[in-house]
C-alpha cells in the first residue's frame, strides 16, 4: 500500500553519449547544448525546482564533469560580474543554483539502460517517492509539467506518469498508455505498451519523459532482466510495479520537445526564442524570411 509522502528528490539520468549530435557532443555533453542561452539540463532542473524538488540526483558518466561545474558557484565569474555592475546576469546565475548540499552525483559506469541508471540512484533516494525527469525532454508551458504531476500525486498518491497526445498514426513510435477512469488533471492508467504495432495502440497518449515513482521500483530494478536493446528498461519495471500499485497519468497540455533529436532541439530553440520579448521580433522576422524562401 502506498502513501502520499512528499516528493522531495528528483533523478536526472545524464550519462548518455549523445551520438545523434556528433561532432558537437564529442567534448560537450548533450545535456549542455543550449536552447537559446540555457543548457537543456537547466530547463529541466528549473522545472523541478518550480515543483518543489529539494534534492537533485544526477546519474552521470565519464566526461560529464561540466554538468557538476554548471550547478556550482564560479567565484571568479561572479566577482567579475559584480565589478562590472552586471546585476541582471549575476542574479540569473544565483537563481539557477540549487541550494548548497542539494545536488548529488553518482556514476552509472556502464551504458545498461534507463532502468539501470535509475537503480544507480537508489542509495541517495532511499525509501521515499521520487521524480524521474529525462533531461532530453524539454517542456514548454505556463505551468511546469512536474508541478502539475505533483498536484495530481497529492490527490491520488501512487505512481504518476506524464503523458501527451500524439498523432494516432505515430503511436507505434512511443510508449503508449491505456486510458481508464477520469481524474482531475488526468486519468487512471489501464496498461502501458512500449511501441505497439501499428493499429494496436490502446490510445494516442504517449509517455513524455516525466515520472513520479514509489521506491519499491528499486527492488524490481535490482532483479530486472535486460529487455529491448539488451538494456534494463524502466518501463518493464513499471509494468511489474503496476501489478501491486496504482499508476495514474497526468495529461500535459503544453508542448514537449525531444532535444535528443535534431528536429526537436531546433524547434525548442525556436519556441523559447519566440517567448523572449528581447529577441522575438528579429527571430520572428528572420523565420518568416526563411520560410518564404524554403
């Protein structure tokens, strides 16, 4: 039986190699590629901070030290900004930082899949519910996706999976959930299917990279056999957990950009640039000209 314990911790798997963005990611982690003027991973951390997350667990790999440096104070840079009166820039750096002691970094060591990455965070998370945020997925809406999930979790407990609607013709490309009883802000999940065969998807709601999970999933992951891609899949573990605990879906109404793909990354840059009053006019004008010439 699950209880509605507060969701205080978030796990961010950032050990991936980013091969789809080579050569850009040869020396720079894919999570540090910028959407306008922020690294992708910073958007995800800010979404979690807005949802009340108190501790961030980064599951890293080799050559990811720059992520740890990014979420730390850079004394020389801040001193220079103060001397030059760059108060706006200085405040932006201060606002993005988690509190002292609120970040942990652990190594995955081997690319054994998302489920394995989550399992690597077990000792830091401990025996409490946690949020899992895939850093490739950047959300764009007035209300953060995780904030909406936490609100639903506080009403119904259990496990929460964020979903968004896709073109039914493309459902075979995603992890799809079955829709059950309506909830305020979502619905009960009746089934989860990873990349269903064309024409067999139970709905057009796809899992978009945000989860609130109970700690019992760690025991399942510890015994989980390798699945698709010869990797330990978190979806397989969720299916087993769903035999004992309820799963509910939070229906995210905003836009989800897969910044692990080139097209999603470019679209995210456009969307966030058009949200910025300081650069929107020039960007919009430039886009209109490019589209007219396409």
